[in-house]
């Protein structure tokens, strides 16, 4: 049995100390890191509960339950941030990416502890693939929210659409992973290539301006 709440405490403790030492300017970054790991912990509990209630097999839990739960949980701190603090548009995407990155980091650490770290090549590809997938979902949601929340009529519909896009991408990734074989490595490469394409497109657009 993996006691993920103990792992959470060990990872969050130095972040809390660092947040106190770094001052108010950097506090937002550390809080979103902690929130990302916290929602990852809660997602694991909710996934397990729903899989037991629905009597889902491993494939159904991976492809149908986990993407919905995890993307919804990652969205909640962002919605809270938007509703309570009403941040400027340029602060929304970094917050979403920080949440996604810390979520992926905690998930990878738990995976390593549960399954071991002896297969370097597999762990290497999984680390990059899973991290890039969560960051890509964060880019989709964060970049989209920065646009939709400036328009009142788009807030609800836009948020639901962005959530649906992130869930779909996450589900496709999990399906390919569950299939195994070559499809698994295609899944690991897909989000990395997509993130690289997004960054390259953004760089070219900035050069034209």
C-alpha cells in the first residue's frame, strides 16, 4: 500500500518553508504548487471511490473516470482564483501551468514509489510524456480562460468547452497508455510534440509582430 498522504506532506513541507522565506511576491507560485499537489491527492481518492462504486475495470477507470475527475479537480482552484481575486489576464495561464506541473510531479513521484524506478528508459519517457500532457491541458485551460473570462457571456460556456477539450485530450492519452506496446510510446511523444509545436507557433507569431 502506498500512503500518498505521507508523500504529500513530505513534498509540501519544504514548499511551505520556501513560501515563508521567499516573501509575498513569490507566494502565489508556491500556493499553486501546493494546490496542484493537493488536488492530485484528492483526485486519487475520488478516482478510487468512483471506480469502486461504478464497479469499473482498470480500462474504464483509466479512460472514463480519471480524465474527468482530474481535469475537474485541476479547474477548481483556478475558478476559485478567478472568482475571488479577479486576476489580470496575463496571470491566469501561469497559474494554470503551475497547477498542472505540480499535479504531474506529485503523480509521477507516487508512480515511482509504487512501481519502482529501475527501468530508466520507461521512466524517462513517462516523466516527459505525463508532464507534457498535464502542462498541455493547463495551457488549453489557462490560455482559454484568459480569453473567455474577459467576456461575461463566454464565461460559463467557454469554461465548459475548455474543460471538455482538456478531458478529451487526457482520455485519449490514457487510452493509448492502457493499450500498451507502441501506442504507449506514441502517447508519451504526442503531448511533448504538441507542446513544442505550440511554443514554436508562439515564437513565430512574436517574431512577426
